[in-house]
C-alpha cells in the first residue's frame, strides 16, 4: 500500500496545485503498473482476479462498516432513499462483486489477439495485435460495486485503472480498493494497477480530465449531467456511455400482441436502466386498434403515459411536451405519439434519440430493412425488447458500460473494447 | 450548389454568432446528406467518385487559375519556398488527385460489412455491422490535394465531410470543392456531402471543434501545433494523426549491415514525413564498431547527427540536448544516443516517443519479443525501416492519416477506420 493517497486530503482548502500533484503522481504510478500489466500472462492476471474476489469476501466486515458510515452520512444529508439504496452494500452484494471478478477471470484474454494479419507482397509480415490502452480513468456515481467491476475488467484487459467514485461512497470505495490492492499484490500484480483518485471535491476529477498523456481513456459512468460535464471538459479521450432515450416503434405491419409484449417489457422490466424504453411511437394505421390496448396495459403496470393529441383521447393519458420526447425518465413514465409513416418515426427518432437503442415491431421485411438502415443508434432491435442491449445478453461475459458514441466502441463494451491495437511488422532488412 | 457558403464572408468583422450560424448550417446540411449517403449503394458512390475524378480534370483551368492566385499571395507574404511548393498545383498534381479518387472507387465498400455475428442462446440473431460515422470534419494545412483525397475517402465510407483547409489555400480549395460538388450532384449524390467550412480566420475552425452532436469526428491533419490545438479545444471526438518522433534501435545482436541500411532508409528516404526516423539508439556492445560507420554514412547523406557524449567522439557529430530527443525534425537531422541495454532503449522511447513507429534491428528472437511487447506505439518494426508505416504500404489502398492515439484507430487509417458500427438484433417477439 502506498498509503498516503488513500487518506483524505489533510487540508480541505489545499490549493489546486497540491491536488494536481497528487492526482498526476497517482497517474504516473499507474503508468508504471500498466507497463508491467501489459506483459503479464493471462494466468497471472486470472490469479490476481481470483485473489481479489477472495480478498473482498475476507474484507467483508471492513467494507460493510465503511459502507454503513456512508449510508448514515447520506441519510443524515437527506439523500432520497432510492439513491441510498444504490449505495447500500450487504454480504450478498459483496458476494456479487466477488462473483463478477471470478467471471472475468474465466473470460478469454483480449490482449495479444491478432485482429488482422497478412504477408505483404514485399514479404513483410504484418500483424495487428490487441494491446491494453494503458491507464484508464473511470468517473462514476453512487454504486460502490462499480469499483470492483471496473477494477476487474481493467486488470483483465491489461489496463491500470484510476477510480473516481462519488464522495457519498468514499469510505465504501476506499475499503473495497484497499482489499483489491492487497489481494492483487499478494498475487504478484502491482497494487498500483488499481488506485483511487486522491483528494476531495470536484478538483481531482477535473485534474483527471486534463491529464492527457497520463491517462489514455476516460469513461464516465452515471447520469446525463456527469457524462456531459466529462465530455465538455476532458482533453483525455472519452468514451461516452449509457444515456438512453430508447424508442419502440410499432409499425403498420406489426403483430399487435407481440408489440404489446415488447412495449411492456421494454418499459416496465427495469425502468431505472439505460436500455428501458422511454418513448413509444405507433403507426397511424394501427392506432385505433392498438392505442386503447397499450394505454390501458401500460397504466395497469403503473406507467404514466405522456401522449400526443391522439394518445390523449385514451383515458388517463396526460399531455406530452417536447421535453417529454427528449426525457430519459428512468421511471414508470413513457412519452407516446402517433406517426403517419415509418419515415416519420425515423425522423422523430433522429431528433430525440440519444442513440442508444431503438426497436421496431413489424412483420414486414421491407419495413424492418428501411428502419434498420435509417436509424443510427448503437443498437437496433427488430421484434425484440430494447432491454436486450446489454453485454451479458450479448454474451460478452462482462461489461464496462454501453457506449453511445461512434468512435472506438459503440454499444455494450466487453473486454476487447477495453483495448487498443498496435501493428507489428517483421522484415528481413526491408527498406523502401 | 448552395452558393452562399462558398463565397467569402462579406464582412470580415462579422460577429462570431454569424460565423457560428453559418458553420452550423453547413453541418446541418451535411447531416442531411449523410442520411442519404448512409444508404447509398456502392455502385452509386463509385459512380460519384468517377465523376468527381473526371470533374477535377475538366475543371483544371479554373483550379490552376485559383491556385496561381494562392501561390502569388503566399509569395508576396514572404512564405518559405518549401511551403509554397506544397501549395502549388500543376496538371500532373490534378491528375494525381483524380487518380486517387478512381483508386478509392476501386476499393471494397466498408459500409455493411458484418464485423461479428452470432445467434444467441435465446435465438436472437446478433450482427455488428459497419456504418458511416455521419459527418466528419477535416482541419488541414497547406496541401490542396488533401481536399480531394479526404472528400473521396469520406464519400466512399458513407460520410459527409466538412473541409477546413488553411487560408493560404482558400482559393485552390474552393475551386476543387466546387468541381467535386458539381460532379457528385451530376452523379446523383447530394452535393452537400462535400462542403467547405464557411468563413475566414480562426473562428470557423473553433465553431467546428465545439459542434458536438453536429459533427461526429474531427480529424486534424498537419503539424504538431495544429493537432495540439484541436485536441485541446475540441469537444467533438478527435482522431489525432501523424506526429512522428520515430526511433530506430540497433540491438547488441543486430546485423550491422542491415542496421546501417535501415537507419539510412528510415532517416533519408523522405525526411519530411511523419514515418521518417528522428532518433537513433545504439546498444553499447556494438557502439565501437557501429558508431564510426553510421555517423559517417549519415553525414555522407547530408544528415546532421545530434549525438550524446559517446556519439560526439565521432567527427562532425554535434551535441544533442533533451529537446533534440523530443524533436520531430522533419529534416536531415537525427538525434543519437548509446544505451546500455534494450530496456534502456525502451525507457528512452517511453519518455520521448510520440507513439508513431519504432524499429528494432536484431537477430535475436528474444530481443525482438521483448522490444515488441514493451514498446507501446502504433507500429513496431522488426528489421524493417520505419518508412513502412503507411496505408499504401500496408495494402489499405487509401489513407486518411496515421492515428497516433489509442482510441478507435491506431496506425494507418483506411476506409474501415472511417466507420463506426451498430448492432442489429433480430428476434421473434423476444422479451426479458
């Protein structure tokens, strides 16, 4: 343990240059650890992950004690119970974190995979090989389980990680990181491969965002506000994740029973996550039949329907504004509109979507083709719930987040998405 | 032709909000064109590229007249002749641009390629498909041929492009863009797929850099200063290109004849490009034999050797500073140092390299393995010249630049690197 960085900043009024020095020092230590990790064998990394899983379980008492303090502080500060609940750990949640680490240990190592390779006409042997990014920064909100998940995925993909959780989870995160570092070191992996970002308040995250050259990639995980601020302020390359204003479009040629099941599942299966549907679009040709059914069924499940004028003719539907069409509710609310055509649905999606997931329900091959071609989102579902956009569902085994940007990775990000590549070119004295 | 955007800003003192409005309006038109291009067939895109090639040749007189004005203005402003030369066009350079467009027409279409696909255990069919980014911004310096090259690569990969060349090439670029747009439109591709960024001075580029949501990717092509400023100021995702402080390391186990040939080729074959070598590192074990030969041979080719103390014992070698080790000379200069070990060479590279290309010359399998594993650059050469890091040499057919960043693309960027992907998931009413 290089202890000092885990202790709270002694002087809360410390000038920013002290914070900067501490954060950059952590990044420099991470770089050193990354150099070691980049050449570590899969066996060594998996042994460390198993040790880290065991370490979490062994440290349960400390972690739960630290978490209880965070929870008490949050409650005293009047934090809404839903957020306190995301913060709260128990033995089963710690077991869940440990299981996650073991699962990552069981996945193939992305590092060293040859992505493309050939022998050039002049005899040069060209290989494009997966390599770690190096140092990854994760800035995330309340849930302390992200600490273990992110550490595991980064370690397996050969990256050192700098973790910046929210201050409300500071004690929990520190207890988790302490256990992970101790376990990693016991398995021969440098403890500085997993580090908290030192310091309090907003300053350390700002230093992290400006640490271009020291930090290779920054991944914000949390609400739209957090992600927007990282994207705006960061000079380090960012992978934008997770804001989902997902649409379900019920086509003129839809099987309406299937459509009803998909709408209900997309909206109500787990309303608080990014792949839940937030907007329902219905083709005018099926509105008369479908609107009474879907409006009633959604309300039976406790959903408030924010509808356009046509939807408002259904009992209980409230009026939607344009803000509703842009909203990522993350709650039992849905905006709803009738559209005159598939193209109008696509236009609506282009204006309002966050580019996460859109679904079409249709029996028409041609409608599906046009929708899939025209909708530019990370995932497009045909006759399936938006809830399937998920690393676990896609079979990736582990997921660091769902990218909603177009650069590098788009959609659920597994281990390969946590790597870069390099070209290795072997000759026998080749010159031009 | 949507004429106004191609005309010079009427009032050079126009307030920035006018510039912003004009640039964003161009981006909005580009988005519309991108929607059409995204679903254009390869045949339609190739026909447009052929028409654009023909259009350039047909417009030769206008292009050369516009270029002559740029050249005259540059000369009157006292611009160095080397830069004026990069600016200057002639019939053969125009033919070269046209040939480039025809070559791109002959390449496979990256859009629609299925990168990965499987049927999930629950029967969902998962496909990851290449799609265009959408709207790409290119900010580049003097060479007007970039205008045609970038337009061709972007169009083939389904992207609309906003081109911001340097003001010294304004008239040349406008003449080229006018010819390209006219030809594209004649072949049925929206002319707004290729647009200049309107307005004068630095303001329009700054608007482009802040146009997140309107512009999907920004690619700066030019000197280190340009690239640094785009990286620092842009909220649009950037692909960093081309700064190369490339190293050649001559190992203890090197074939010294091969080493000499590779050093000379890497340094002198074309000193002004990013994959030219700028630093030579020699293992101490071969210094006595190799230094006299390499110092003499480099100087025979007109190269100034900026050496460390050991190198300075050779006649004609001048003293190197740390600035020399960081320099991207792009000229007949090389910094040179003796290192006690392969690990010391790797450490030197880690401190000074720009992450472009490093080469090792060695007959030792083990030395090559250690060097390749430890050096974290876009390309690592074993017994080959650094000059091979090039889209053409790698067989990509066309190249938009060489990425030196780790996100998205690293190394030479061909057509596939100008795309994103999306997941298309097809079910039969699947819900969770």
